[in-house]
């Protein structure tokens, strides 16, 4: 072989290998972007009532009060997301959310005793994969599978999640006329985690079929529509299913600077719990029927003043949680004044009411049948950003809770008399 032939062969080999390399480099499955995101939440609440900790939230989960007296002393949450993008436009997310201490009211030492608590331990709250950008489905469509909170929404001052599907399932999300649309199936077992001897002979698995259409522009805001059909296995015909439906309006703060979210929802049967709140707590018979309405948001009054507010009504149209004519009502405001970039004054006032037919909830009678609840709180949040949602923050507070009578006060955890004062420091961070 001549020198020219050798050189020609070498050049051809290089060119061929270069072409092959170029083809390999542009394979549709090649990874263009790959990385992790870390987010989290922490809520550490030191509450002192006459020198002791207490296992009560003074009716806050039931829309009776709206102070800073949630009972979690050391709630910690981490959320990890691995996002990957490929040459052909496909992408995937793996989301893992873990939580510890939610609902724990004890002030633990560091001797390892926390593991003795069989409640509020380390839990995996979400573990799901979502894949999108698939050529045969279109850029706007994704599919997901696993355990997750789907489409959650919570009241601003009550802190209660009124909309979610919490469990294990699968779904498809896409765009229709520029708006987000989706269908999903989510399952939850009420007896999950119980010991074998505590379980019923048959699993009473709950299933929610979700249909949603979000972001419909109506000029003064955007509407979200939700519909859920729920079923429960191994139940009698009067307790085996239910429907929930709701509409949510997202706007500015009622024509003012800020934001507000307002919703109305209906629930019947298994979907009695605000219609759209699905999880292992769901269930109900044909007599269970409820209406739920809420509106909350934050008003940016000036450079220094902001105010959060919430008005919520939750009531039985027949029975709710087995109680006839049960109704709950909450109105709460939280004005906040920015002293400087790192300090603000925060005030909270709320009024709550609950009533039902004679004999509801542990055969309540007399003054327990109807209760009125008042909450006034003063706080001085120390933060790196004194905005209403500036976090992290350390918030010393004094919260005064009272009921219209001692009988009603006992239903929210007040031991003696009809009022109680909580002195605490709430530390909160999200990132």
C-alpha cells in the first residue's frame, strides 16, 4: 500500500468515525440536562401553657380558631426532584417528598426517644415519576405514576387543605384550548399501617377518579373546575361511592392590590369531606352531603402594611361526619406591619362557630351543641425578609383563645374555664 493509500485510508477512517460519533451525539435519547433540586419546609412550634406542652390545636383544624398554635413541635419536610431532558424533547421528573413530626406535640430531648413515638415518624409523602414531551403525545402532555398529593389547596389562615387527592395512582395531564386539563385515578387504604390483627377482614380501599380543567380566563380572574367520583370497596350499597365537584376563582384581592382564591365545593357520600378532599380519611353513606365555601388572600395595602384574611363556611346539607345539621364558620384577619427589613408586627383575630343537632359528636347536649370561639394574637416575627411570606422567620407570639362557655371551651381542649393563653415561639422556613 502506498503512502497516499495509507493516508487516504486513515483520513477515511477518521471521517467515518467522526460521522458515527456525530450520529451517536444526536441520538434522541441522549441526555441534554440532568440535575437535582432540593426544597423543604420546617415548622418548629414551642408552646407554653402554664409550664407544659399540650396535645391540642384549640379547634384550628375544624375552622374554630386561626392562631399560630398548631401542635407540631418539630415538623420537618424535604422534597427532592431529579429533572432530566433528552435530545428528542422528552423529559422526566422524579419527585420524592419526605416528612417527619407532623402532628407530634411532644417536646423531645436528643436522647433518641423520638423513635418511641409510633405516630408522626419519618414518612414518604410523595414518590412519583412524571414523563412529558413524548412525540406520540405532544409537547403539552405528560403522564405520571406513583404516590403524590395531587392538586392541593389550603386556607391561608386556617391552614387546612380543602382540596387534594392523597394516595397512590396514575394520571395524564395536557392542554386543551391553552388551559390545563387532566384525568387521574388515586387510591388510598384507610387501614394502611395498622397491625394485621387490627385490620378488617377485607380491605376497604378508596378510589378517586379525578377530572380537572384549570385556568379558564373570565376577564377578572381565572377559574379552575374539579370533579371527583369516589368509591370504597367492600362497603354496603349505601356507603360505596360518592361525588364531589367544585369551582375555584383566582383573582386579585377583590379589586385591590394582592391576590385571592375563592372556592365553592359540593360533596356527597364518600366525597362528603369538602367534596374535593380525598385520602384515607374519606368515606360516608348516602346521608352524608355537604357544602363548602371559602375565600382567602393577601392585600398589599402599602409598602409597610399587608393583611391576610379568610372566610370559610362548611356545613351539612343532611349529615356531615355522622352529625346532623353540622355547620362550621370561620372569619379571620391577620394584618402585618413592616418595621424594617428584618422585623414586623403581626396581629391575628378570628371568630369561629360550630353547631349541630342535639347529640352530635359523642352525644353533645346543652351548651356543647353550639359553640362560639374567639382568638386574638400578637406576634413579632424576626425574619430575613419582612414581607408577609418572608421566610425563614422566628415568631414569638401570645395567643388568647376563648369560648362563649366552659362546655364549648372543653371541646377545643381548654381544660378549665372558658379561655386560655398560649405563649410560644414559632420557627418556620421553606425553600
